C-alpha cells in the first residue's frame, strides 16, 4: 500500500513538474534580456556589440521558444555554449540557432558582428517552398568555412542590407525584406552545404514528413516509439527511417535518442532539478527507466554526469 501511495503522489506531482519546466533555465519569448512577446512576423536586427556590452559580454545559456537567431561574428573570440557542449570560436563565423535550442556566449570585449532575430512563423512563411533548407533549420548550426564567392564580407553586406531596409520607410519594404532574407538564407545554406562536405536531397513530401517527425519528438519525448510516430505521420517505420537517413544520415530512433540525451544533459548541467523531475519532464514513465537510458548512452548515471560537470 505504501508503494501504491508513493506512486500516486509521484504521478500527481507530474503536472507540477511539467508546468514549472525551464523556470531555472533562462527563457525569453523575445530577445535576450527582454520579456516582450514578439508578434508572429517578428524581425529584429542589431549589432552584436550593442546588446552584449550591456551584459558585460556574458550572455547566459538560454532558450527562445519561438525565435530563430542568426549570429555573424565578424571578429573576436568567444566561448559558445550549446546544451552541455562548450566550444571556443573565433570570427569570422556564423551560428544559426533554432527555437528551443539552448545557447549562450561569452565574448571577448573586442568582438563585433551582427545578430538577426526572426519568429518561427516568419521563417516558416519565407521558406515554405524551399524544403531543402529544412535540415539546416534544426538545432544549432555553426559555419566557419567561407568560399571566395560567399565570403564573410558578402554575408556582412547582406545582413547590413536587411538592417538598413528594416529601419527604413521606403515603399515595398515588406516585400524587399522578404527577398533579402531569402537571399541571405540561400547563401547560408550553400555555405552550410559546403561545411557539411556532402549534399542531402529529398522530395518535398519526405521533407514534410521529416519536419513533422521532429515536431513529434519535441512534443512526445520518450512517450512514443518510432512505430507510433510513423503511424501518426501516416507512413511505415521503414519509410520514416529511410527519410531520416536520407536527410540527416541517422535513423529515426537515433534522432529520438539524441534529442532526449541533449535535453537530459541540458537539465543536468544548467538546472537543479532532481533526476526524478528530469525523468518526468522528458516523459519517461519511471525515473529508473530514464537513469537506465542515460547510462546506456553515456556510460554514466545522471548523478555521475552532473557531478562531473560541476568539477
């Protein structure tokens, strides 16, 4: 009876854990440091140094639920934090961050560049007919290799043009901005492909399935199997795996595992949630299922991983 009572209490706490999710991770509906909720076609441009210097060049790891951000580091060094990963980067570099992706920066004081922030609705509208961009518009992408045709100066010029148009009052401004954004992202896509050293191709229907599958992962976490997700998409598990391998070179199961591990590392590194709370946030039925999953893929228990990160 005691065990049953504990399980009931534990289950009743589930909703409380979920509704308090991310309260101990910085989360901004708008740009960093602001609580204003942007409109569906939100677009903002600023110099990297304008906002960063106000925070002593230290942008704490945070997420934006509905915003894409493009960072162009023109010059200077920085530490870049992505989930549990930490990279030392140097300009010129490009970093593209998708909604819900944890990211943070510590810049050197001489760093300079540009930041472009866009709502996910605007991005979806702009690139609905450009399915080839879908793999790039997920997670965090880092581009450090440029080409003679698409140089850092070219990217800077395109972003400066968007900034100028955004704050102008010229006729046809909305149409011009959309054209400029599409040109910029096609250039970034070509650079991304160059950095990937391989091309991925898929028909429009496959890309649609893939995008819906990524949304299902975000929504369902560990509560659904590949077969269940495939059924919801109206395709077979074999077809879903084929699509995932064609687009990103990994199976559907691997993508689910990668998402769960990234989220787990994020919570263990940047929050004080207990292992049980993290298990519920990731939709594992029981905490020991989560602990077993984490150890299988990292070789460490969640507690061991957290202790290691604190050293």
